[in-house]
C-alpha cells in the first residue's frame, strides 16, 4: 500500500536537494567573483564641504600627554573613603 508517507519522503528529499543546490550555487558565484554580471556598486557621495561644526582633528591637537579627569590631573588623584 502506497500511502502519503512515501510521497512525503520524496518531498523532504526534494527540499533538502534544493537547499544543497542553492548553497553550491552561492559558493560558485562567490568563487567566480564578479564575472561582469554583478550590479555596479553605488558610489558614495563625497563628504559635504559645508560642515560648520568643530573639526575633530582640531579638537585633538594640543592635548597634553597627562590625562585629566574633570580638570584634575589623574596621577594626583587620591582615594577618598565614602561614608555609607
């Protein structure tokens, strides 16, 4: 007797085969590279020259070699016990 379970195993086999072929196709596409069939990448526009904010490079210039925390030299910081 040929029931629905015998057809189910063919369906499962077909689904598994489909995913194997998809994975193999993706690997072939990756290994081939562009191949001239890839869509051209969109070019990024040049950065806006109308920036009016502070320059990050200018903010970094002139920093001392001694780190500070809220204006106090970090090396001069001391441990203070806090009452609970």
